[in-house]
């Protein structure tokens, strides 16, 4: 497969910087890529087309030069985004500003009252798409130290800011209120790499200001209209008279020319997610689920030519476009909230599948992704192609309509045919790069795809299932020798084998994918690549402090060469893979290790205000400590928000088989969060609720007609 080799690209971003926010069409779906980009882009050229991911902008400079995002407050309602600091003022420094479809529409928004900036008192996220800032002023200096003017700013990702002044002074206040505005209309990638350029000159436009450049225009309108508008200074000014207890509210609306109010995909009836709730003895569980679902809604995008089909962007601020493997993984983890997202994601990616003939026929295109210090970058096209039939098979178990399954089945068949063709007469799925290794994680994905795909083909009268099972059986027999390194401590899985057979022995979180065998029929998981004894040994390894940081699973063991607690594939905690480990360990009966990882992530979530970043430092947890953020992590991120949903639902161990009309429950017997009640889930489109007692006993409290409890 002809794909460029990034030097250190984090999860699909360019080698030396973040992915710019993706331009979008109507409703926020990815627009067609613009021609004339530099060579060396990580996406396969064939991915271009309606609904396909945009090519990445190469960003010069070193990754260390990127502005940090961990101290910012990021509000998202794609295609809208606003990035602020806790001070509340937008100064134009760093990433600050309002963005629409990847372009910074407003970089500066400074409020002054009587010539002074309010003293910042509080900044708090109200939801995924809005933040509240509180500031104060002393307008009457003779009243002592108490502030007498309260300034509230509600800032929203859709380009609206509401500024409210409230006076507690004992006399009438006559003060000027000024809002200084500016913009560079720069792309996010240019902002991140320090190439934004100077602010543009403004002109007075209606009840506000307008800025123009060759690639676009933007207006800021104010209600009520200002007393004065000074284009040369980018200033709106009001002469305000506030009686005691009086208030004034000014609303600013930032709009690209020709664009009306932006309707976020994830709001209202358009959301594909059920209104689920969790009640638990653990106080943070309810807030975590609510925040995760809110973040997922904020990251929804539409396919512009098929607006009924939604999918998730990878994360904000760096990756506001489609990353196929992550979109599929996130849709899979959110199946308890309904199958609509899965169906939309599958249809969107089906339209990008490469046609034949040729060795890439059936492939779902995707970018290269950094694999850490011990392996070359991996190909997420392979991962996405193997995830496609898995998501379709599991969505079918969760009740995806038969009509939709039949519509998507030919695409899954082509994915499986690509798998068979690529393996040929061999045992393992090779790396797409010439001379690349045979990766352990890739074999786990391929084995799962073969078994779940075979079930899907058999159930729908298609051929090929027998051959897939035969290959999977042969791989299981060989894998246990080829991908396991014996040692006095009981052995370990190897991360990969090179083309000449040498093992890559380092232990990382990728080993957790060996436990993610996929949902088969009758409430059972498909067979895995490890036998019982080696599964027990892997559980011990993942539960050891070298891997379990106390906040979640490290991406590389603390005793491994090149360990770095901030390395996104060499030691940082990745929430997605921690969730994979928790569910896999629990399914295999290793609740002690699963429960420790689960409690670690929940504690980290509480420290992060319920909004899980995609990763954070793998520093060891100690008494009184807190997880350390990663400066380049997306937050919100699709896989971490979806992982929060999966983690909470894993407590009940829900294993549906909608075609058979059954659901089986395999809850945590230790009940690590005490009693848990999950309501508002979806199974076959009907409400589904389950209760797990403090004794670890589960019961269905609500289900659709005809659903039977499996054994």
C-alpha cells in the first residue's frame, strides 16, 4: 500500500502538527477537499470524494512549538468551535477565538467597562457547547473592597456571546461599555503553527463590524446596536446608564457572510443518541454519562450529500474531521445508546470503500498513525476495514434493522474479501508497508473480523463463512506460539514480529485488544487468540502497576525501554484502550484487574470535570494526587467520550442477540460502583433499562416486547 511515512504523527495528525479543523458542507459534514495540497498527505488519495475525510495540511515546525490546549476551555458544536482561556477575554493569542468549519472567525473579543477589564472570577463549562465566565468591577471606589458591577459572559460554539452587566451600586452608574473585536480569518492549522498573519482591517456593517479577505468574510452584529462603531479600532461602544439593581445585556453574533444561524448536528431530534441515564452509589457516574453523551453530540457531523447519515469527528480542537477507524470504534462503543450512529457511520464509510480490481479493492481508506517508539506507524485503513464488518455484526445483534443490514452487507463482504485476498496462503495479515512487521493488535482485529463476519454471512445466506472460520482456527493455533514470549514470570504477548521473525517484545496497551473478541450469538463472545492460561497471564500483566497507573492503562509499560509518561503511544493513558481492557478483562472473568482500571478512569474523569480527554499522562497515582493532562490531547474526543459510555454499560455486562430475541446479562459480580441503574438505553429501537444490585445481581427493568432473558 502506497502511503507516506510520518515521522511522529499522533493518531492521524501530520508529522509536525495537528490536523486542522475540517471544512464542512451544509449541516457540518466534511466538504470535498480543496485541490493543490502539498504531496505527502497521510490519507490515501482514493479517499477523496463526497463525505470522505479531507486531506491533511502539512504544518511546518516542531511539535513542541504547537500551542498547548490543556489549559483552554473548548466548546464544540461542530462545525462551530470556540476556544477560550479561564480569563474569559479573547486576546487573539494562541488558539483563542471562535471557529467555523476550521476557520477562525473572531480572534479578539475584549470587554471593558469604564475603561477597565473586569476581574476574572470564575470560568465554568455549562455544556459541551457553552461556557460561562464571571467577572467583577468596583465602579464606586468609595464603597470599600466589595465589587458592585457583575459581568457575566455566556459564550457558545455556534458563534454567539451574551454579555450581561448587573449593578449593585447604591447610585445610578453612567459608564461606557466597550467591546474590542478583531480577526485574521486564519485556518486553524495556520493558527496552531504560528502562521495566522496580522489582524484584518474592519469596516462598519449594520449594527456591527465586517472583515474581508480573498477567501472569506465575517460579520459581528450586536443587539442592541452600539452607540458608536469605530472601524479603525475594531471597537463597539455603548453609553450605559444602570440604576441600582439594573442590568444590561448585549448579544454578539459572529457569522461568516451568507450564512445564517448554525444548527449543530447533535442537538434536538437530529441526535442519534438515546437519552440514557445512570444512577449509582458512585456519585460521579451520572455526571460522567451525561457529559460523555454531551461531548458525543458536540462532535457529530453529517455527510453533506447524504444528510441523514451522521458520524463522529475525532476530537477538538485538532481533529474536527472524520478519522475512519476512530469513528467506527466510537460508534461501536455507543451501541447501547442506539444503532443510528452505527448505521450512519457505516454508510458514510461505505461510500469511501476502494473499488476493484487490485490489491486494495475493498479497503476503507484511512491515515497512518504513530505506533510509538518500537514500531513503524500503523495503517488505520487496515483497522477501519477490519472494524467495518465487526460494527455491522454487533449493530445487528443490538437490533439494527434487517433492511439496513442487507444494504450494508455487500460492503462488509468486500472488506472480508480484502482480508482473504491480502492474507493469501499465509497465516497472518501482513503490514501494508513493504518490510513492515506482523502486528499482534492487527491479528486480533483480523481474527475478530473473520469470526463475526462469518456469523453475519451465514445468517444472511451468503458464502464465505466456512473459509473465514477455518483461517481463524489455523491462526489461533499458530498465534499462541508465534506471538507469545515465554519468560520466568509466565510470559507475555509480543507486540509484533518482524518480517524476518524477530519478536518486538515490549508490552503496551495494544495487548488489550487480544481480549476484545467481539459479540457473537446467544450472549457469548467469540473465541479469542489466547487460551485460558495465557489470558490469565495477560490479566496479571495488565493489572500490574507497570501497566495500571492507578488512573488507567498505560500505552507502554513503565519498565519498558523508551517509556515516557507523556508519550501518546509510549506511556500516556489512553481512555479508549483502557475501556477495551476493562470490558475484555471483565468478560474473561478477571474482575479484580478490570475493576482497578475502571475505578482509575472514573477517578480521572472526576478530576477532569467529567470530560475525559483522549489521553493524559501515565504518572503513577499516589494519595492526594491528580492525573496530569497531556498538552496535545483532544478534549472532547470521540473515542474517550464513547469509552465512558462503554465503561458504565460494562457494569451490567449487556450481551444482546436481537435476531434471536434475547439479551444476556453478565454483570460485574463485585459491583465496584455499588448499585447501578441504567435507564433509557436502546435495544432493537425500544427502551431498555437494567439494574445491578450491590450483590452483583442484574435484572432487566424495561425492554421491548418479546425480548427474553438469555441464560
